[in-house]
C-alpha cells in the first residue's frame, strides 16, 4: 500500500512502512476455539492502525 500510494494518510518522509502484517497459521494452542482461523495453513492479516 505504501509503494502504491494508497495509504489513507500521506506519510512524512523519510517514513517507514509497516501498518500491515500478514502470516500463515502454523499451529494452534490447546483450547483455541471461536476464531475463523482454526486451521493450520490459514492466511491471516492485521492492521496496526
């Protein structure tokens, strides 16, 4: 998003990107339930703002 210029806020340069994160579920702890990603290999993403 940063390189595409589609951030909602214009960053002040020099800026660091890093508002987003993505990963793949590698394992689940005991008793985990109630989440959409209740399977190993499920892609997940997060926004930090």
